[in-house]
């Protein structure tokens, strides 16, 4: 009887967590058992050995923690993975230098962290004292691997998590907690023989199916790279000045993308209406106004100007 009571409690807690996640606006929630990511270990090691992280030296740090959340959060037993839609209802002016859709609105880190804190509080109230940490692209956690392990989608040939009937325009976040829950099963790969993302990548950054050379990616050049952009990629940016969505835009599964319902992800109207000429003449004051709380602030005014000048 005691065993069945525990099982019932685990099922009850798991369902209540998923219900609350949906109430908070998350697209979906999946859960997996915390432990060492055996399949990811050799892939990550090879990726780093081939210097496909470019100047993102932080990717070389905390190798063990990146692969094993039990080393990151003491006593952790479950990884709760969550998706939050960011697909916009309106796109930028076609005659414009482009910003990746995830950066249209306010910085996702703060918005998602707030939702995760609410979910943590709910778990504590519902279950009792639960130790854990929330992560939003801010620590050595392989979020796509955990989301795939939790059944929220599969990692596609462009290395993004893809979900049937939803696509891939969403953020991924985690709660790593020290309680056992009911675990989900991974789903099968549905990329098939499609090579749309590989064929469309402007800088040939998808060097093999499922392998992206980060040092060749437009997002890397326009956001992560702090030095000058190399001349050998000039003319290949397809007007992207911050990030790049090409491999997602051409993915057939993204025909199912639907606009988000998070007001804080709505862009400043000026972002949608500005033309190439407006961007070329952008001042620091306009930059602050348009990207007041946006993730674009990460590249700073000087970085965005560098990117725009490179596109001319």
C-alpha cells in the first residue's frame, strides 16, 4: 500500500506541475530523470575539439556539470523542461536589416525567470520543501538535450529542438529539482530526408546533419564575436544584423508556428517599421528607445553599428 501511495503522489505532483506550467503560459512541459547525458558527451567533446565554439570560450568550462545536472544541483533527481512560444504576429518591414524574432520584445531571460519563480513557489506550496534551481540559458545546461529527453521534441538537422504541430520558435528553460517525478519518453526524429536548413544556411554553418559549426553561424558573428567580422563572409549575411532565423524559417515544421500570447514579447512598433536607411542612420538614443529592454542590448549600440556597417 505504501508503494502505491508513493506512485499516486508522484503522478499527482507531476500532473499538477504540468497544469500550473500551462497556466503560466508555457507551451509545454516535459520531465526527465536527472543524470549523466551519455549520448551528448562524445558529441560535445568532438564539437569543442574541432573549435566549433569559436570565441565562445565559456562553452569549454564546466564540462562535467554541462553533462550531469546532479553535479550542478546537489541532490537533483528531476529535470523539468519548459517551452515558451515567441513567434511574432507581425514581422519587420521587408526593406530592413533583420533582427532574430526571439529578440523582438523584452529580454526573455527576465520574463521566463519570473515565470519559473512562480512555478517554483507553486511546487513548494503543493509538495512542500523542494530544493532546486531555475535555468534560462544562463548556466552550463544542455537545454535542448534535456527538452528532447523529456519528450518535447527532437533535435533537428539545424541543431534546434523541433516539435510537431508547433515548430521551433520557442525558448527552452529548466527547473532542476531534488524530487522524483513521473518521467516522459523521448520522441522520434521527423526530419527524414529533408535538407532545407542545410541548403539554406547562408554561411554553410550546418557542416553535417545535426552539426552546426558555431564559429560560422551568423548569430555568432553578430552577437557573440567581439572582434571584427572576417571579410570572407561579407555579402553572405542575407541582411541579418542581430541573430539569424534562416534555418528555422525554411523548416517545414514551422509552417505550424502560431503567434505567441505574451504581451512582453511584443516589439516596439518602430522595430517593425524601420527601413534599411533608418537603421544605417540609427543614433544611440533611438537604439536605447527601440531596444530598451531587449536582448539586443547585449550587443550594445557599437556592436549593432558594426553589424550594420558590415552589411552595407
